[in-house]
């Protein structure tokens, strides 16, 4: 008896690299990113500007343009898509994989009515025209929580608020009945209460359709709210990966700890923030070893040698790229630290402060 | 003793044209509509609210950059007007601004040291050159810029370094009041923490008071001694940050706090429907009643006053029914 072959993951990136043409030479922005997205999974990608979190997905979907050299492998449901001709790619983009971006008003065409723009996606991906197209567009607007859907179909993007335009973008993304929605900072331009509405909507749509989600965000809170699994990026590499709850409860990599410690908190005692010293290095001036070493309180000789590989930390589903992983036991809840009820950011802050003291 | 900055019933209305007709119909946009607050010397008031609530207009009004439609602003007892005369210039030397976008606030064609020294050149033109250079060097040290960065241009610096330049320039004249409008919103998390710590250190050292504006409640809590929450041009709640954020009295503040995704806390589903109304179409009665989950009939007709009690203030008919102590 043979067991049935395992279905391939929905998306698998292997050793994805991106280099940008800087005239005289190519500068590498992505240094071998490998990621797996299972069906129905919500994957969060966090990191600061320039870490490569957006480029990873733009490269995977062939959206970087001719100035970029992309290598590695990108499989969607077992099929290699890297290097596919544009026409084949556009069946995948918008069909299997839909994208939404930070600024909905600049992603929508200002001179076309909302209905026409959703209709175009419906025609391309589902072959709907005429009355069927309009009825489906109306259903989608209704589904994303836009009141008076029939009337809104005849309006232009400038007549809608930022939150409503993002709902329109989500409706367009749903038009192709995608297997995965890649959302790049989808709520960053929105006010807090509107952000909450959009996050609620994404929650509901996932529960209803089983659609997978890739959420790219600089906001750890947003990612913790939405993601099952999280990958943290720094300097064009994934430096830590794991189940969201476990990772934020006890991060392994000094950078993740630093990020959490740098966040102000709404609760708990108010204390000085632990800033990460220095700044992110420019892509053409990366240090030879670990990219984070120049800013890391735990760095030692070994870290300046070669970049550390992403490896298992011994805890379920967790990986981190740090030479000193074994030396950096998470002592967040140690006796000298805050109480067991302390909040993650507070714990991280205590942890980082201890590391700095130890180094001093 | 009176406060360093006293703001009373401040309003700023803009005449706008509403779409429709040949020229559009005339309408009034009430950006700020009856705002009062005090800032004591050396203290920081945080102003929070979502886009369009009037917090940035309030900042401009306080500095006399925009004339007020009504109301009264006193800085150290002297009225602040938008008449850019000698009095205003003297007051302006003692109140400075830090902007959200440092690149936009800096001159791209001037080395940063020159820009840091510019307030001295304008307000104290008789300062000897050597003394001014010394002061610029001291300011650069204070904000954590290296001496060798003095001759750099803004585009050669990172976002965090540019904001340090803006802060150094704002502190050049030892102001008593610093108005910070979203000073860290454009910065990455790790850099944001550096700049917030810097502002904290400088405040401890020089003792300036601050009006600190942000949409980010966590940042405001980190920086402010008191916090005021604005909605559609009015302050709806005011108090100590921990009181306001941990036990908010106004339904809007409650929704705002609940909507923030935070590590280690599950976000509650939002109770607020729709977008805030436009400041051109401010609803009658309580400005929040159209989105309020607990509004009653009275809220649609009668505007609640900001009622003060025991160091807190709230503008809500429902919160006003009982003393605050019993609600919390």
C-alpha cells in the first residue's frame, strides 16, 4: 500500500535572490529567501523599510520590471512560475494570487468608475460580461461591507474614502477567487478605527473562503493579530521564522527582540524604550558576516565572519539565523525581570537591557 | 500661577466650495471648533485623534501660523496672533515646531549645520560667528549627530538623522514650547525609539514644554503627561494618559483604544461602523453620535460640553450622568 502523494504547498519560494541594475553593477537586495505557504495559512512578513519584505513578493510574481535580476525558484501549487512569459503569469496574478497595496487610491484608476474596474477583473479571470458581471461586482462590493453597492458601482475612486477604496481593492482581489491574497501594508495609510474594520473584514473573508493570506507589514501588532506564522526579515534575508504566538511570546533572534523592545506599549509601567543603535545598512554596503552584527548587543568575532544560516532552534516550527543562538537563551521571565503577567514588549525590553549591561 | 500656554475656545473655520452647481455651493469646514487646553511649563500635552480631527490645525494655530476664526491663545500671558509683527517674532523664538516629514522641513540645498544655525542668524543676528558655530556643534552633539556630518546635505542623511537635524534646529534658541506634529510617524520602529528617547532626554535637560501630536496612542502615552483626544474639531476627552487609555470614558476613546492591535492582547472586534463624517458636514448634537454604539436620542440634538471633574474631562451625555469615579 502506498500513501497518496503529499499535495505540494500552495506557494514555495526557494533561494530567491534579487539584484537591481545600478548602472555600473548589480546590487543584491534579496539574499536567498526560502518560504513555504500552506493552503489557507496566514503568513505574516515583518521588518523595517528596505528589508526586502515587499520585494520578495513582487519578485515572485514577476512584477519588478527589467531592471531586476531574479533567480531561484517560485512554485505555485507545484508549478514553477519564475521566468514564465507575461501572459502565463497574468493568469496566476489576480487568479490564483491576488495583490493589494498600501495606498488604494493610487492602485485604482481615477478616471474609471468602480464598477468598471471590478468588472474588468471579473472578465479577465472569470469571463463574466454584461448583466452577470454587474451583478457579481455588486455582490462583491456588498461582501466587503460597502453600503449602497449598486450606487457605488457608478462612482469614481475620489468619491470614496481611503477605507472604502481599500474595500474596493479587496473586492477586486476577490474577483478572481484567489487561493491567496498578498496584502502589502494594507492598513498602513488608514486611521486606527478604519484599520480595525479592514482587519475584521480580512478575518471574515478568510474564515469564509479558506483563502490563504500573506500579510506584509512593519506593524508587529497587526501581524500578531492576523498571522498564524511569521517571518521576520532584515537586510534582504529571513532572520527568524515561527508560529506567530510562540515567536512573539519568546523571540529567538536579537533583532526580533530589539524590535519588540523598541515598541512603546499602551499598558504596563511606562519605561524608557530600548532603541536599536545605528541604522539599517545600505544594500551595497552590507557587512561581510551577519547583517545585524554591527547593531547587535550580542555580536562577537564569529558574527563578523560569514552570514549565519537559518536553522532550527529546537522548538516546534522555529528557525533563526544567528551564530549565537545557543548562548542567547530567552530569559524574559527570569526572576530579575518583570512578572509573569508582563507584556511581550516589556519582557523584550528587560531582556535587551540585560544584554546591553552584560556587554558594557 | 497661569500656564505657559493657555488656549480658550479656539476655532478655525475654512470657507470651502462643495461640489455641485457652477462654482460649487459655499460651505464651512470646521477644522477646529471650540478647543480649550493649558500646558504648564515643562509639561507635555499629547493630542491624539484620527486624520481630519483638527490636531494639525491646532498646532498651526498655537504657533500663529494660521489665523484663528475665534478664541484666544496666550503664550506666557501674551496673546498669540497670526499678525507676523515684532511681538509674534519674539514669541515665535520661544516656541518651535518639529514636523512629520523632516526632508520637507529642511532645505535641500543647504548643509545641515547652516540650517541648525539659521534660527540664531535670524533671531540673534549679532551673535559672533565663532559663538554661533560653537552653539551649532553643541546642538549636534546633543541630538547625536557627528561633527563630520555638519557639511552634509539632507539627502545624504537617513530619515532618523534628518529628524535629529530638525530637532537640533528647533532647540537652537532654547524654546520653552516645542510643538511636535507626528514627529516619528515617518520613521521605522527602531529609529522611532531612538528619536523618542532623544526628545525625552532633551526635555529632561532643557525643560521645554511640548504639544505632542500623534495618531499613535502608544507613542503619545510614552511622551505625554496629559492627553487630549480630538474628534471632528473638538476635544472629547482629556486626562492623564494611563487614565484615558486604560479606563476611557468617552465611547470614541473606548473604540480607539480597542481598535489598536497589540502584541500579547487579542484585539476586540471593532464596534465602529463607517468613516468619520466630513468636517464640512458635522452632524448636529454630539459630533460622534452617528458612529456611537451607545448613542441616545439626546445625542443627536444637544452637543455635550467638555465636563471637568477630578483631573479628567469628558464630553459625553452618557458619561456625564454619574460622577467619573463611579464609572471607572
